[in-house]
C-alpha cells in the first residue's frame, strides 16, 4: 500500500481553490503517512498566473506541519514549470529555499499550453506531441536542479488523438529517459491520467517500463490532486502499475534526498 502522495496542489496554486488545511485533513483521513505539497511556480506564464507567493505558502505549510505532526509527515515541495531560457532564474529560486522536493515539469511549448485547444489546432496531434517531447529535452539540458520530472506525457491528456502510441515517439522519449537517468533524476507515476480518462497513469505503462529497463530506479507517486477529494487518487492501482513495470520501490524526497520505500 502506497501511503505517500508527493504531488499535490492547493489554493496557493492558481488552478486550485482548496485550502491547504483541508488537503492535510483529507490526507490524514485517507490513511496517508506522508504528504508533500508541490505548489505551481511557472515563471512567465502567458496569463500571468502561477507565480507562487512562496513566503505565504511556506508559512502556512510550516504552521500545519507543527499542528499535524503527530498524524502526518508534511513536506515542503514545489512544481516548477520549466522553459530552457528560464534556467538562471530557476536556479536562483531553488537555491533560495529549503525545499524537500522539486518537480520539474513542462507546461508550455513556445509559450502555449497543450491544455488550450489552440495548441493542437496549430500543430496537429502528432506534431504537437513531438514538439512537447522536444521541449522536455531542451528543458532538462538547460536546467538540472529538480528531483523528478513530472507527468512526462502531460500533453497527451489534451490531444484529440486518444490512440497515443508510445512507439511513435520512442526515439525522443528514450533520449529523455536516458538523459534523466544520466543526471541522477527520477520520474513520477502521476495518477491524474486515470482521473482524466486516459485509461492509464502518467507516463504510459510502456514508457514507465522503458525507464526501468534503461536502469531508472527513482520513481515517486503523486495524485496531482487540486482538491481534497483527489488526494491519493486511485492509489489502490498505483502499486500494481509500478510492480508491472518492474519496480520494487518508490521514493519520497526529504531535504532533496530520496528515501526508498518497498512496494
């Protein structure tokens, strides 16, 4: 049983309205032992959203950490929206805080979010996904101060081509996975893919298995929940998914160092 959800958002992220304390209570009620909050910090987002008030977030999290210390381990994390040109500012930001865990994610490609219909209308389904994976490679070559890469095939959620076939992108995804492994970075099992009706968690099981085949060992588990009811979403399936891909452990980061827990 997986009892640590390490990818969670609250009202300190622009796309959530959930109070942090409600999320903490939901985690306790779900039987979790560890919860890592990973609020969004996306610099230069086109709409001006997703700029995290880190001081306010940290103050509330540390207040709740003390309040719930006998019931839950509460960790201080962040999800960074990566773009290669942001690397100097991102380094400055991560070095300025004592995060337990940093997720690096790609939310924008050439200033466009695949969440918006205009992205795939402009690029088409296959080229849109190719551009998305290319952007990940650019991002990780420019910036390395993260611990795992988040929802590796995020853009698939919003593609009209529901028949996403990983072999069509294998050359690119292999290069991404090999690069991450060589950097000592992990990836995550993100159960939001199940919530969005993809039929699988992020990344696709074939990509997850390939990461393990290539020697990848660092894997975290997160719901990507934006409301209390989605904490530990479909975690009853997560252990079986990881075991099927060849994993025997999953990781929780504390002080930016992975601690491995048996499945």
